[in-house]
C-alpha cells in the first residue's frame, strides 16, 4: 500500500518509491529527503480539510506531504 | 595578505544564516545573483590580519536542484558558473539534532572532492535533548574536519573562525572516489557508530504540534495570530505613518517659506517631497509585517501555518505559503509582495505576486467612501442591512473572488503542468534570536529604500512634470492641469474611456492618480476646480452626485477593484520579479480586467436604468 493509507499515529516501513513518469523530480526529491527502503515512517498529523496535506516523520525530520506526493511512497505496515 | 573565500552551504533550517550573521556581523551585502531573483548574501570578517569573505548560499536539500535557489547552490559548489566568487573552502552547516537528513547532503557534497569542513551547528539544542555526538568518530567516518558551533551564542563560532584562519588554509582537495556504499546506508552506519539519541524528536515539538496542528484548536490559534498580525499592520503602523507625513508636510511648508513661488518650489513640494513621503510612509507597515513574518519563520510556526492552510489555497492554484502575503496585501500590496519571498516554489511565488494587487488595499478606501457616500443612498434594505455597507462589502468580495479566479485561470494556462511540490519541512520549534531578527529587518528596509524608493521617487517627479507643464497662459480661468501634458493626454484618451462611462475629467484625474489610489480623490477635486485641501474634498461628493450618473459611479468603483493605479506597487513587482516583461504583463492584465468589468457594469447599469 502507499503512504496515504497510513493512519494517524501509526508507523510503517518504507519499501520504495514509485515515480509517476520518467525523470519524476518529486520522486527523486523524496529519495533525497530520506524516503528510502528500510526507513521507518509515521503519520503525525493530518491537515484540516480532508487530511491533505499529511504530516509524516522520517528519521528525525517532519515533512508535510500533499496526498499526491505521499501516494508515490510504498509502505509495508509494520510494528 | 591573500583573501580566503568561504561558502556556507547546508540544508534549510540548519541555522546557516544565523551562523553567517555570527561570522560576519552586520557587514553584509544583500543583492541578487545575476539574472535571477535569488538573494545573494555576502559578508566578511578579519581575524589576525586575514580577510575572510563569506558567501551564504541558498539552503538546499540536494545537488539535484529543484528550484532556482538550489540551482545557484549547485552551480557555485560544483563551480560550473562564474558568479564572481570562487570558494577556497565549503563550510557545510548541519543541525546536530537533524543528522539523518543533513549528513546525506554532506556526503553528496564530499563527493565533489572540494576542500570542505562540517560545522556541527545547534550543539546547544542537541545537548538539551540529551543527544550525544562523538565528534572524533564522526570526523573519522566522514573524512573531513568537524567543528561544533552554536550560531546563536555570542562566542559560538569563535572556534570555527580560528580554524578557518589558522588551520585550514591548506586543506587538501580530496579524491572524489565515489563510495560504493549507498549514501543512506552510510549515514545510518555513521549515526549508529557515533551518535546516541534518546528520542527521534524533541518532546516539546510533539506537545506543541498536538495543539498547534489540531484541526480545531490549531485553526483557532492560527486565526488569532493572523488577526493580531493584520491588526498590527493596519492599525499600529498608522501613528508612525501620520508622523512621517506630518514631518514631510512640515518640510514642504518650511521650504515654501524660504523659497519663492516658482518651478523649483513646485518641483520640491509636489515632486520630490511628495515622492519621499510616499516612499517613507510604506516603511512602518513593511517593518511591522516583517517583524511578524521573520519571528514566525524563526520559531518554526510559519511552515505550520502553511501546512494548515495549504489545501484551501491549493484549490485555486496557490500554496499555503501564499496566505500571509495575500492577507497583508489587504493593508498594502507593497509589503505583501515583498513577503512572497517566503514562498520557495518560484511559480507559486510569481502567481502570488500577480494576484496580490487585486486585494482590497487600504488606499482604495478613500475612493470607495467618496463614491459610495455620494451615490449610494444611506438606507436600510431587507430591514437589517445598510445599503452603503453592503456595496462596500460587495467591493471587498469582488476583490477576493478575483484573487482566486485569476490564480485559478493562471494555473489552468500554465504551460508547465508538472506537479507543484509541497514537500515542506516542519522544523523544530525555536526561540527567535533578536539579533538575527534585527539584521533581517534591516535587510528588508534597505532593499525597499534603495531599489523601490528610487523608482517611486523618479516616477513621482515624472508625474509632477506631466501635470505641471506647460503652464497655463496668463489669465486662464480653468484648472491649470487642463493645459498640461497630463491634461492633453487625458483629452486624447477620453474617447477610449467613453464606453465605460468615464468623462474627460475622470480620465484626467486618473493620470496623477497613478501615484497612489487615494490621490484620485484630490485629483478629482483639482480637475473640478476645487481646492485640493479638506474643504474642497468635502464639497466634492456633492459635485460628483450632480455631474455623474449612477452608472458612471459604479463603473469607477469597479475600475478601482482592478486597476493598478499605484506606481509603488508596479515598482515593487519590478523589483521582486526582476523582469520588466512580467511587470508589463501584470500591469496589462490588471488594466485589461478593469476596463472589461467597468464596461460590463456601466453598460448593464445603463441598460437597466
């Protein structure tokens, strides 16, 4: 599943990034920011108006991601 | 003595600019990189007879540039473009509490093979959170010198300064032999070997975010903050502005008592002092707004506000970061447009600049009040509502709808249909440092006075010239402006404005009215041959009520919803986009919309009456 399905307060393991197209700059940026396989990610908060953007924690950093960005991140529900 | 050139490079929120301020003090030059609107900050310091030039590169997450800012950082680090600065040494600034993210960039920079060192910043915050970093091990693992710094403490960069001047002049360029190991794996290994961290985030951040990002309380707190800020820009600036305008008026009167009547006096009073007054009166609003914005940015709240508002703004093609610049534009578009610097994505920034002049700034109020007072009956409708109030409300609403409408249309017609990224980091909460705040404010004030002030002053003098020359012949009884260049231009343009119901007097008043929107009121008083002081303006409403039809009045009101009748706004757009072409597009589309909607309103009003 992808990161948009992660419920608030839950953790998961990143399994990879799916680029939307050849040379997807956002996918590259997500990798640079640390969304790489094996990294632990959690959903910290959801914005009002339907939970978009969502706030996630990766490593020691919190990022606000729009749903379209979070949908590129594949996860595996973990502990 | 040979000069050392040092470039500070690092992630956003690494405290890089605070470290730059600590190293160079207030001896900074702020300009733009040639050809782009990316801010270039350079400073210097001298230690033991050695001059060190320091360049504060724009914050970047990666050398895979995704914005013009990051492109500049890349070009200077790699050395691919000559910007007149050739760093002998890269100082890579990292936040000691955010090493998982920042060390990856260090490894990417290290692979360039240039001489570099790592400034391990915010060691104070790391200490407070119980983060234990073995600097020797870190140094060994990275293969470059690592120096701890605390940019916000008085002597927090002394060790770095010393090292720069004494130890590192001959730091060798390294073999760039790229590591086979993936950078992310390498960072994980380094962290596990040399850093112990009790918890991933600061406890305070978790607790504050629980409230400040709460769907209900978070929004309530946000609106309280925004309300306070808007009040401050709108109301607190007023006494300072009054003081400045009184001082300029005094200067004008004093000059009048010394100099004889004539061209020189007229130039000084109506050209130079009027322009000077205009420029200086913007300063209080700019300084108050930027005090809020810089403080909110430094505490880490501004990106959180953007998080809360992003969805609402994104629907129309803007971003959460557009909200504060647009809100402040309701007081005045000048500080609002300057505030778009806090928007990182250049396309979002441009869209915000383009729509900011559509917000109902306070200078429109005198025009609205005059015309509503003269033409809209002061009566109740539907039992409760005051008709004048409803028209005023309608004009504000018209402005809001047009902001979102234009932004939406611009989004649809943008050739680049790629996703706008948000990917916004919400940094740790921090107390703002007063010194960094003051340096930031000083930068903004200087930029405004130098770059924008000059254009405003020149254009004001030009308008004075157009409205004063040639002088009327002896014994001419009409208003002097009638025979001037501006008057002739007004008569010449009058047929163009006939379809929207403007008579030649209105067209004529619009020309000096380019100085600022509220000037239209005194401009109208002048062309209707009244004195332009208070007594003249108080009679103006009555005269207009007789001379104009209701359709004309509604048309003029509509004109002022859109028309960029403000050279200061135009000058600020030029400064902030660094492009006459984009400025021209903004002016053209605003006048175009003004004409179109005035035409619509006038013709419908005529048809209905």
